[in-house]
C-alpha cells in the first residue's frame, strides 16, 4: 500500500477536501472529503450498496450511490471510481481516495441528473447545488494544479520535469571530443566585434559568449547542469568541452538546430547590438536569469 509523499487540503471556496500525491504521481482526493464537500453523509444504505456487487454497481463511492443518478454515470467515470485507491496518510492510517481528475465528472453527474429532473428530494437537490459550486470553481483552475499547490508537490513536480529534460539532453558519462562548432560561428562573432580573425587564438570572453548564446538557450537548466558536471579547475580550465556532455539522440541535434538559427542571426546582423536584440527576440534565455555575461 503506497504512502502519500505529499499531503494537503484542497480549498475550493468554503469547501475543504483532503488531498494527497502518491509515489507514482497520482493525485488523489479523500473519498470522505469529497462526500462532505458535496453534503453527502455515509449512511447504512450506502454501505450496503458499496459492499454489494449484485447489481453491477458495487464498490461505488457513497456520494455516487443514489439510484437517481445511476443513468448519468458514464463508463469513463466508473473506471475511475469503482474501487477506492487505498493509501497511507501522514499518520500511517489507511485512507480511501479517488482520482482527483474524477471530481469534475462526479459533479457533472449530479448536475445532469438535476437538469433531467431526476432529483426529487431536497437533500439530493442540495448535493447538486454544491456540485455546481465545485464545478464553477474548477472551471477557474485545473484540479491537478490545485492539488499540487495544496500539497506542496508543485515544486517537486517542476524539479522532476526539469530532471526529465536534463536526462534527455545530457549524458551520464563524458563522450569523446568531436568538433561541434563551425569556424564560421566564431568568425561572425569576430566580425561583429570588430576583431581581426584568428582561427587559433580567441579572446577569453568568447567562451562567455558561447555559454550565453548557446548553452543558456537550448533548453531549461542545461547551462546550470553543465557547469556542475564540467566545472573549471583551480587553474581556470575545464577538463572537457560542454558539448561532450550532450546526448547523441537529443542534445547534439538540439545544438545543431540552435547553431543554424544563431548563425543566420549573426550573418544578417550589421552590428553586435543588432545581433543581441535579434538573439533575445528569437532565442530568449531559458535559465530565468538576465544577461549576466559581459556582452558589451
């Protein structure tokens, strides 16, 4: 039985629903919490219906156990809610959950039943009214995003997404050196800076230009990870070129495509300032930082 990695409380208006994120990334809502938000109490008839499979509708959560709404429960929703998701909360106790993405569908069942005139009793109409409140709130922001914010999983999610990008672009081990930057890339930089071309000797600032123009703009987090994997030694040198850490499948093709676009901007620019403006417009930095390298 999985133990929730993140636990919180989903706040929708004045309603509160306990929620959690499981180790496999599933976002779940407490069944009791959903029922309470809808104003449904867990009665004896609900227990009997949930324990019985005789009518094909067994093990439905109690907030969907009313016979009046049976015709409005879709097969897709049945797959999501027929069996509870069992997990352990912060205290180690067993909790019964339901997929967070099922909440709008659950509310929709009650709203469709009300629209069709299938809800005759006042308590049922009260549930539909609460379902309408929930639906209006969920229309403003996705339920998954709400759960992530409530549980604090949002930061972890962002880190996992970034790690997935890095795993695609960067190697685990260093590759053999191969020439990746054409001479014309540096020749155009020399032209715009007004320097005399020398294929063997480059000003030290060119390395800074390369990081800014290329590695900071290929994909999010690439430059930071390269700086970590390939730091400078005490003497100021690196043991390898940054591009030796790029993967053959994703990293090198991305580098080639980026260089093609940058080369075009370099060739059509008449001044270094023209190039800077075009670069910022066409390939903005993806590390969230301002231009922190000496571009002038």
